[in-house]
């Protein structure tokens, strides 16, 4: 039995935060943000809109496009660093509740921006072992809830949104996910971190005063490690599977920064028409960015059955991952 990437869906909140809006909030400019990151806008969830709310809306599209019913799903994996609740219940459990699905495994994965690929690897393993047939994987983030809008180094980067996919069982090898590679190295843990409110620094007046419940990032250091790691990881998965970069229909990297994406694509000698880039309109949506980008090319009519996707992500931890995924809808 093999695992196939059956469908895609996403959800983007209506509220838009532009660079010009940010100029009124912190000492920055549209020109500086665009030059450094390539980001022009990012979408922001309503105050009463949760991570699971967005995940459900993306999931409903993915389920419908896979010609399934919610009750056909036998496992839910949600990748997020901005869960509905601090410890429990998991956001996956809340998604299951809102989809009216019960008595199946539902759990979260915390791998930051690599979360969707980690979820993909998990779904693939469960299906190939015979433990599941239709797995819903979701990357959903309300990063606006954990971003410090007085910190100009981070608040310009992040947005909200959700993406979801159905990974289904198949006996056709040509439909199968070819390979998924995931890894991590904790020695860089403090380059991209939310330092407060965990057991290392429990919530306190001091933690809140120092705003340590928000994302902190060492930008230059992260940039250097990200470019090198992403390039090496992609080269490794292509060489391992004897696939040329010319065989890739679309390269869909995590949408973090225009400069990182261009540097990696250039190092891999990929053509402009192979690179999927949505960072300018969504910003960095962490675990949601890859499925949101895939959904964009699907809804634009560019993604066709049999197209080979190369996915690549790098995130806090540090974590990283890559995947070779044929798009294999059933209809």
C-alpha cells in the first residue's frame, strides 16, 4: 500500500495588514520591508477566529475536493505553533469536533515552519503501515496572536492562514508520494524561539513585562543556516531518488523570505516557472505556507494530475524537511 496526495484546500482571513499599515505601528517602511523580505501584505484573523476555525475551513475544501465525507477521515494531524489552547486539547481535536468526526486519532505536531512536511511524513507512515486510509493533514496558524507588534524585526514577517490536504491509500505506485525527508538540530534552538510561558520560563509578570511570550528571532543567523540547509536537503532527496531538477514541475518552498527562496532556487538551478512564490501577499504563515501555496496554483488551474511537487521547509528548532510528491487526485 502506498500514500497518495489526493487533494488540497486553504483558507485566508479577510483582514489585510499592509506594509503601509505597519509604517504607522513601528519604525519601518514599505521600501525596506519589500527589499529585505519581498512581503507586501499579510492576512490577519479576526479576534474571535481561532487556529482551528481556519483549519476547519481549509479542511472542508480538501475533503470535498477528494470526494470524501468527514466521516471517511480516519486520522487528523495538525501542524501548528499557535494552537487554540496552550497545552490541551490539541488543535487537531478541536478540528475533529468542528468537523463532527469522533473516535479517530487526532493530534498536533510542533515543528514550526516545517510542520506540514512533518505531518505529511506522519500520514505517509500510517498509511503505508496499514493503520490508516484517509488522513487529513492541516497546517494552520494564527501567528498574529504570538507576534509582538512593537518589535519591527518580527512583526513585518508573519501572517495568518491555513492549508489542508488529504493523504489517501493507493495500490498504484505511480500515484505514490516518492519520498519525505525530515530532520532537526536543536543546537540552534535560540535562533528562532518563543522564550516564555513554557516550563523553562513559566508565565509570570516578568515574562509578560519582557514580552517573552512572543516570537523572537536572530534574523541574520537564521538566514545563513536556512539557505545552506534547504539547498543541501533538496540536493540530497533529488540525488537519493535519482531525480533531476528538470523533472520537477513545481518547487514549493516554505514562504519565509523572498531572498531565501531566490537563493535556494538559484543554487538548485531551477527555472522561474518552477518556483512557486506567495510570500509577497501572505507573508510567513509557518506550517500553513506550503499548503496555501499549493492551493494557489491549484485554484489558478496550474496544478494538474501527475505534476511532481518538490516541497522544502525550514523552521524553528531548527527543523527542516523536503518531499517529492506527485499530485494524485482521484477525479
